[in-house]
C-alpha cells in the first residue's frame, strides 16, 4: 500500500464533504465563505490519484495480453460499479416517487447514469447521483486505458496521452463540440494525465530527475492557455507530488498511517457516494425545525453530518466488499 495515496484519498473525500456542507448551508442561510470554494480541489486530487494508481498497477505486469486486460476491466468494475449501483438506484426511486421527480428523470436517465453516460437533464449534466459526474470522467479514462492497452500494449500511455491532449485542444482548431463530447473533452481530464506522469516518476524512483524540467513547464503552459480553470489542477498536483515525496519519510508515514486517516482512506469512495444525499436530508430536517437560526446548530450540522456519513460509509463499504463483491466474483465472474 502507498500510504500517502491512501491518506490523500481520505483527505480528498473530506474536502468534498466540506464543500458540499457549505453549499447546502447556503440554501437555508445567508453565508458567504469564498475560501471554502477551495475544497472543490478534492475532486482534482481524486482524478490525479486515479491516473497515478492506474500507472502504478499496470507497471507491475510484464505481459499485457487479453487475460490481463480482462482482469483489469474486472478490477475497475468491482471498484466502481457495485457501490454506485446501490446508491444510485435508491436515489432514483426517492426522486421519482417521493420528491415528485423535480429534475425530470426518466428510466433512460437511470440507465445512462448506471452506464456512466453523461446526459442533459433540464439544462444540467448531473446524473441521478449528483457526484456521479466525476465517475463519468473516471470511466471515460478507464475506457481510454483499455483501448490503449489493446492497441499499444506496454506503450499504452502514448495512446492515452495523445487522445487526451488532442481532445482538450480541439476547440482551438475552431471545432465546436456537441454534448456529450463537450463534457468528455473538458480540460479537467488532463488531471488523469498528470497522475500518470507522477506514477511513472514514482515507479522509476526518479523523484528529482530531468522529467520535472519537462513536466512542470508543461503545467505552467497549460495554466496559461486555459486560465484560472486549471488553478485547482496545479494546486492539486503540488499536493499529490509532495505527499508522494514524503512517502519514504518515517515520521510522515507514521502520520499517514494514523487510524483515523487509514479508515477515512478506506471508506473514501463510499463516503464520497453517500455524503451528499445524507447532507441534503439532514439539511431539510434541521431547516424544518428551525435549527439553522443558531450558529451552534450549524456546527452541530457539520459534526452530525460527518459522523453519520463516516459510520454509514464504513458499514456500506463492508457490505459491498464483504457481501456484494464476493457474490459477483463467485457467481458472475466465475466463468469469465
């Protein structure tokens, strides 16, 4: 286990949690804390980590054949889909039958959400489970990895790099992209590429090599081209980079391995999936009883929301890993 990456997973989930607490509070009270917008960087950290992990995983194999690619697809499926399914489907039924379907979802909306296909829903592109928009990018990235592994084998990174760079630069050639391509080809997908670069550097144990003489200027050029939109990307890159640099330090590794951060990293994905619906529910309850009129209960809302989300994420993670995934491996993937 790379403890710094595991630590960052938990921190990224916590950042996103804080970001959503703030925006849900703004529905009910007049509060403006611009610095909290920074916590959206949790998503950028997740994307960079994802690129890093894929590179780290693939680097450990000597032969890339059909068997390996199938194994890779299975592992990514098990990591993403079961938990997403068990959160998305109940949320859909709550929207559809309890809340009166305010976002105009259809059964096709549910299907597209479960297939990680972005769609236009009343002017926005959020799937049934709001945070699922990031997973649409994640699965798109996995698709690029699989296609590149099939076509280029160990040189898969060339295919992924070429496609991502081409995708984000298409608008500069005067090409207008329609949805969903305008979604998929957003500059944010560069973060997967950054993670891959960090992965190669880490795998080769070449942390102070000439690679940075190329890598860092490229980031600055991209920041100049795309402007403030990539500021979070640059900051997230620096955070992940320094965390990896500290991996071998005995004192920092001990800090990364603290029980709280260890569990937070382990439940980061379930926490990421379930926290927003829970916070929305708790917000409605607190508002119904007029609790937001007191600053004290705003703090209580945060602590209560995090505690419940944290505990339920722990239980939900065990349910997925200990029951659902075991069932899938035994009865679904057994003959594949």
